[in-house]
């Protein structure tokens, strides 16, 4: 009896030991908040069906903390298994660590990938390496509070003239029903990516290509159409007074407080915002559509303003398994979960029937889409140029020029001179 009991214990020990050996936990760091964590949990459960014993621990950090934690951990060999964020944020991590794996071999091994566009693949590439697998195509639409439009007797603004007219009514007729001042726009300006990102949306949304430079590094801001959009955008902060006075100090969090606090009538709506904003904040009280039309001969659009993707640090603790999970995120099950929880995906064969109306507009868009050109992927020095451009624009907001045409011309000349220097240093 004792021998049989001992044998049973030995067999159980072997079985449990084998299970323990297979049980592994991957860690992924992201900045998508609770909805992003829910998505990774759902994807992890699906992944475990073919990888028994494997779990994924998703940790969300505020964006600023995400940068520091990723860079510090990778540089000290304490990296998570995977990191997840917008392409330009992963570029920053790659530039400061030089330890982000080239994902080209992983992509090459994926058979089902025809849904990825050339733009998707281009933006995933930096300095000759594919630093992310492109997992979530980020659409950014123009949002307007429906109840405010109803109160002022207006429809969704289609042209820039419509937008200015509606904005003035929003600021003078108190469509929120209160007495505290409200504003036409919620915009951000504190950091280069804050302000220039807003300008990107108006520029590309108007049907133009490029915001500051083109694919060859040529400065475009003084070309007539670009100059018009830039000038009108700057007047929103200055002559038109259509943003809160302290908007120059706003980054994402502050801008969202204005939107969710009901202080602005027009704002950016990302596909990822809808899941939250149909339940709280605007509580579904918003329409979405293309950005305002500036030019009769150009079609306005919703902007593909970024690509979120998964990256694997070269010192990932479970590198081979991390690569498998990264590839899994492009599969239909993980993509469906992404659409359900975050509102963004890259596949075209997903079920959208359970999504809110606004989310369905993003998932199966009928509007014109235009992709931001991602100059960082072609010109590694672009963030430095953008920082200088940001300083010029902030100075002009603080002290508006008497002649905007002169300002644009002078700024373009300064940007050309700096472009030449930066490109020469890069070699």
C-alpha cells in the first residue's frame, strides 16, 4: 500500500512539475488604460487555448511614465516581454535603447496578413528595422456635440466657414445651458506632438499631404494651401479666441478634461475614445465625421493619425514566446477583441454588430480616409525640427504677428535652414 501511495505521489509530482514547467507569464506594458488591459486579457485567454499554461499580464502606465519605464528597464536588462504603443513612441524607445527587435522575420512567417496596407508597413519601420507589428490603425475624426448643434440650430459643420460659424454660436449662446464660459474647440499645445498633432489633423483632414515637410524633407508650410490652413489654425488660438486661454499648457490629459467636462463643442474623437465616451464624459452626445473642408477641389477626410503596434525588446525574458504572442495579435480572435474593447483594428473581417453607432462608423468607414505621412520614419531628425516649429508657433500664439503671411514666410525660411543642418548632421 505504501509503495502504491509513493508511486502515485511520484506520478502526480511529475505531472504537476510538467505543468509548472509549461506555465509561463508574459508581461506587456502599454498606455491604453483599463480598456487596453481588458483587450490583452481577452487576447491572452484565446492565446492560452493553443499555448496551455501561458498567461499575459498587461500593465498600463500613463504615457509619460510608460516612456521612462520602458527605456529604463530595457537599458538595465529588466525589460518586460513586450511593449505596446503608438509607432512614434516606440521610435523614441528604440532611439534611446537600440534594443528593439526587428520584427520583419516575425511578419514574414505570418501567412494571413494581406489586410496590412503599404502605409501600415511603412510606418512600422524605423531606421531600416520593423520596430512594431502594426496591430491597431488609429482613426481620428472630427467630433461635435449633438445637443449643442440642436440648441443653436445647426447641422454638423462640413466646411471651415461652417465650423467658424458654429463655433461662434457655441461660445455666445450657452448651448450647455450653463453660465460658465464654454469654448468652440478643445485643443492641446503644451508639447511639440500636442500642438503639431492638432495641426496635422486639420491639415490632412482638409485633404492636404504633409504638415511641415514632405517625404523628401522639403518644407511646405508656405505653399498657399498649407499657409491657409496654418494661418486659420493659429487664429483659433489668437484672433478667434475659440480655445480656453490656458490651452497652450494643455497636453492629452488637460484636453480630455475639457472634452469630458463639457466645456468644448468640437474636438478630436479617436476610435479608441468611443467605448468610454458613449458611457461617460460626452455620454454619447457627439457626432463624428470628417475634418472641416477648406478647399473646394479637395475632399476632406478622417485622418489615420497613427499606428499602434507591439514591439519585442531584444532582452525580452521570454523572447520566443513573446514573438508568438505578438504575431497572435494580428489574428482574427485578438483583432476582434481589440475592436470590441479599444475600437481599433487592422483586419477587415470582424463582426461590428455589437458596437455603438459611432464605433461602427470607424470600424466600417464610409468617409474618406487619409493617412498621416509619418515623417519620423523617413527622417530620424524630424522630431528636432518639429520641436523648433513648436517654439515658433507658441511664440506667435503668445504674441500674434501683425501679418500672418509674413510670419509664415519667415518661419518657413527658418525651418529650411534648420532642415539643412539637421539632414547634414544625420548624414
